[in-house]
């Protein structure tokens, strides 16, 4: 009888642990655009795969294809007892806010937005710092002194990319011209390669010879246009240099993979901000663009990077410093 009582007690304790998410599988929810969008969502996938490979454990995953599916998708993962539930993309913030309150014993994380709650971790980035670096490289590489920026959805977060980029360009070439266009005002702006190519061609016609696209899947059209017209493009989020080798000057790395991996490995409620110092943003160098970045360019941009980390160079944040608002 005593053994039976101990078994019942242990079973009850175990049930509490499972309810709290201690033994649960983690989960990830990708936003519209899909897991293999060659950009933001795909970076999150790589982070989960790294955790899976190291831990030998499994995880749950879902993709939403329409905005109306977000809340139910988060709730579905919560009802399965997944924890932490990592939700990708600022547009899913409302869903995380609501469902995390309904399941207070589970852990939730959102990448690219801040949601307050005792069981929520928010991960955001200093996109302006990484964009400053690729802007500096664009200015060094440009032969015309004219460069471009193509954003996805017209929101403050994407203006943060553009603002950091423009500051980097002008740090190297104060007299440079920077053209800027946003793809659209709805979620469709993230996956419209044809529109991306159209905007890139218009900027090329004005003299731009390097264009940075912070536009999700829309950027694929920008890169293709650069390749076909002998121009240079800059990728975003993950290393996209492989998409158009020889035409990709570099990619601005937004290490969503690092964020997702860290959350899965060590969930901590509150806000985590990742910049150059934390390895959350950077620029990409590999065999696809090594010949485009001369030793002199690499040396100079590494010096700029070190100065930003030390605080010697201050990069204004569009979302906090009222910068780049003309």
C-alpha cells in the first residue's frame, strides 16, 4: 500500500510538470509566406533544426496561410501542450497576447515584437545596426554613387532597415543618393517577386547600381533583376548570397535562427534585444560573394562594426530616435 501511494503521488507530480510544459515538446508557428520563404520564416526553421539535431528531440510546427488563421493556430499548439510555443512575426502578436493568457502554465515566445506577460518571451533585433553595415558596403561598391532600398510592407519596422541602411551609405559617401520604395501596405507585400523586380528596375533606371531588399519573398524578384541587368543586390534575414551568385554583394543577417534556438534551449520570460554586440545581426561573406568584397572593403566594414559595438558610432533607430523622417 505505501508503494502504491508513492506511485500515485509521483504520477500526480508528473502530471503537474507536463501541464507546466516541463516535459512538453516545443513548437514553432511560421507566418504567412511559409517555412521555406528563403527569408524570415526559413531562418526560424534553421534554428529549430539546430536544436533538434543537438537535443535529439522532436518539435511541433504549423504554418498559417491566411491572417485569420493565426489565433487558432497558436491555440491549437497550446491545446496539444506544446511549450515553449515560438511564434514567428510581429503580425502574430495579438494571437500570442490572447492565447498566452488562456494557457498561463505554458511558455510562449514571439520573434520580432514585444508581448508582455509572465509566460512570454519577446525577441527583437537592432536591424538598423546590421543595415548600417550593408549600407556602408553598398556605398563602397557603388560606381554611380546611387543606391536603392526596397522594403516589404510599409511599416515602421521596415523603415528601421531603410534608415540604418541610408546612414551606413552616407557614413561612407555623404553625397550619395539613396532611392527608397515600399512594396505595399498589406501582408501581400512580403511575397510579390514581380513587384520587387519592377521596383528594382525603376531604381536601376535612375542610376542605382546596388539595391538592398528587406522584403521577404519579394526580394527574390529584386535579386533576379539585379542579376539580369548587371547590378548588385543585398539580401536580408538569412544568407541569400546563393540565390544569385555574383550579383549578391552581401546579405544583412537577422539571426532569427539564433533567437529561436536560444528560446528553445533556455526560455526566459521578458524581452531580449539582439544587435551586433549579441550576434543578432551582421553581414554575410561566403564563396558566392567573396570576390565582390575586396580586402579593403572587409577591413573598413569590420572597423565600422567594431566602432558600433564599442559605441564609437551611434546608429539612429527610426522607431526610437525620429531619424530618417524627411
